[in-house]
């Protein structure tokens, strides 16, 4: 990150929080009618509500006003042909299926990336009101309190988060790998919002999280929040560590190597 951007990253966080908070309010207020207007995307279970679209439009409009000319890559409308320079990466509702059902684990996720690397981000929860933030080199916070990943050292006492693809064949492979892994850790959680799983690793609420096939908007803000809390984090496209090219993995540092080895042995590298 250039020196200029280091100085600017706190401003980028402030903008992500401002815009994310406005979008979260829209998402919260829209729920009663938004969930009656549902379309599907990659599969019948991959849904998009009217609130996903309205939230992304709000974020785009506000960023165009506050940061004119900077490209935006969003879950619903795409955009940003290139990752060169500064790009805003937006998930207008991460955890849309939870939103649809009224489970309160969903969030608006906004990150600023420089050449594809997150430098600032905010994850805003419409229901709890929690605001998770990070800037590269500046630490990560929940409602202003500094975050630190767990100090867990033992694989068998680790709480592992994961998620399943909307693709039917892949989720069956994921289920097989989970089946092999379940006996090796304390327990496994599936929260339904990747950004919040990554924030949970940052807070020590989960010891680790793995999922294959996430999109950039799922991990861009939460991944930085986990990294800045001291977690070991690897993103899709990282060098081969046996977890496969599409893995997002975040773990408490003292147990990360044990977890990675167990995940590979359990078949997570082949899902
Ligand atoms: C989904 C959630 C879920 C994860 C899926 C994501 P969306 O994002 O983060 O936890 O398992 O892979 O696609 O579709 O709700 O924005």
C-alpha cells in the first residue's frame, strides 16, 4: 500500500461505515415487503430480494457522490472490469437466505481494495447494529473495541465455521469433507453469512472458518477484519497450500497449521 493510501485508509473506513450504515437501515426497514419479491440466481436456492438490489443501488449512489469516479464491484450488478487501482467491493446483503427467513445473521459488507487487496472495510449488521471495521495496518474493531483472534492451540478444542455452495454437486462434496472433519474439532458452525464468520474469527467467537467458492464481495471486508485481528488468512487464488484454489480460510494463529493439515486430510482441498 502506498504511503498516500495508508494516510487515506481511515477516511476510506469512515466512508464504508457511513454508507454501510445507511444501507443497513434500508435493509432492516425493507424486510417485510422485500422478502415477498424474490428472484433466483445461480440455482433455485440462491436468492436475491428487492432489498439486495435497493441496498446495492443506495451504496452505488452514495459512493458516486462521496468518491466520484471510483469503480464499484457489487454482488448484484457486477461492474469494475479491472481490479487495478482503488475499487469498492460491495455485498449489499451478505446472508440473504438468513434475511429471507428472518434469521438475524446478515450484514452489509463494503471494502476498498487497492489492486485487488483490501485496505479498508466495514461490515454492518442491520439487526444487532454491530459495526465491524478494519484498515490495513490500523487494526480491526467491533463498535470501536479492538479485536484479537483466539489464542486456541489445540485442534480438538477448535470451533470451526464453514459454509456450503449453492451448487448442488459441490455442497455434497463439502458435506463429505465436513463429515470427516467433525470428529477432529470441538464443533462446526454454519452461520450463513461469510463476512460475519470472518468477523467471528477476528473476535475469537470462532477459532477458524473455511469455505470454497466465495466471491470477492463475500470476503473483501471480513477478510481484512480477520487479518488485522491477527488471524492467519488466505484468500481464493492464493499459492497452493493444499486447500485448493477457491478456498477462503481464516484461523487463530497458534492452531492454523494444525487446522490446515486436518482440513486437507479431510478432503477440503478437493471440494
Ligand atoms: C452467501 C453467504 C453464505 C455463504 C455463501 C455466500 P450471499 O452470500 O455468505 O454464508 O455460505 O457461499 O454466497 O449470497 O448471502 O450474499
